[in-house]
């Protein structure tokens, strides 16, 4: 394997939760300084996250600048400076109905939710996160709109979320992935009984490839940071993939390097090779 640890990247891509931010959801002063130094030197920095566009603002506020963002595991490219969705790839209603039927049969008791996207992060005309009755959220402070199961599936979505409280996401994925095959892309960003399904071929790698092409930067110039299975395609795509010390084994296995944890400035410690303190 080629050692790319000391070649300055042309583009930096970072996951957010468990990677860029610490366990208190903060961007540390050290990490902010390292990222800002890279950007000041002319190297683009891109967020690449499972988060939807409306959850990017708190990260932007802490970074001190508004980068491009690959959101919803690659389905959405979002300009956080202009608050504009540049592109979105959705699951069709037919695909969602098929996936829902499959999930409900294979994972009895699971709940369904859909992540939709409008023209901007806060498009009031589009209910952006809709869930079926009884859907138990995997995170605090959900911002969902509850609808009937049929209504959840009535419009195209960038992600279909399948939640089974008490199960592991890995076990859920192992059950569903062979049934879905190549008809959709399945991943997870927490092992807390939640899997996320996107259109076929849509991953953080596909979204990052779109951004790199827009910026005129080869994917061979990317350094990427991540911690969960949804980061694996991006870590594999990058010239140099970096997993956090707190990362899932799948991410560690896919990475070229393991840095310190998200709460120990792992991203900053790598960036400081090129943009020292």
C-alpha cells in the first residue's frame, strides 16, 4: 500500500458525528483551527455526513465558515453558504413501498420514517422528516412530523429509515441486505437499531465524487475521515482514508490510517501534518 500520510491533500472530506465533533457535539478549538488553516491555504473542506441539510447549521456555526456538504449519506449535495440544495437523488415511491413491505416482514415490529428534502435546509413547504405512528427515535430531540404509514411512503425520499428498538443495526443490516440486493443501498451510522436505505449506488463516495467533479479535483487527491459503516465507501474512495480510534471495526478495516478519537482531536492531529499548529 502506498504511504500517502505526508502528501498534502487537494480536498478534505470529514464525517460529522463521531468524527469531526466530540461526544458533546462540539468542534474543538484545535480542530477548528486546523480546518481553517487548510481552507486558508486553498484546500476545500467538505462535510460528508448522514445528517440532513437542516442539521448542518450547528456545525457551520462552530467551524466559522460554511462549506459544501454531502448530506443524507451521499443523496444530497448542499451549499451551506447559500442554504441551497444543489442536487438530490431520491428513492421512488414504488421502491419505498417495496422496501417497506420487505422490512416489515423481515423485521417484525420495526418502524418506518422518511427523510425528504426541499430547495433549502428549512423549506417550509416540505415536511422533511416524516415518521409512522409509534416510530421510536434513535436520537434525542427529533423534529419529525407523524403521519400514517401510507403517507410516509407517498413521496420520494432521500432516505428510508428503518428502526427496531432493542436490535443492533448490524443484525438488521445482515437480515435485510441479502433481500434487498442491488435494488437499494443500505447502511447504518449507529448500532442502535437503525438502518438507512438510499437509492441504489448512493453512498458518501458517490456524493463526494459529485462534489470533487464540481470543484475540478480528482478523487485521488481526497483525504477522508470517518467512523461508521456509512463512511466505508468514502474511506475506500479517498487517496487516504482515516478512521477514528473510536470507529466501528468496518471503518477501521477500510481505512489507511487510524487517528485518535473524535474527543481527542483526531481530525486535527492528521491535518496538522500539513497545516501545523
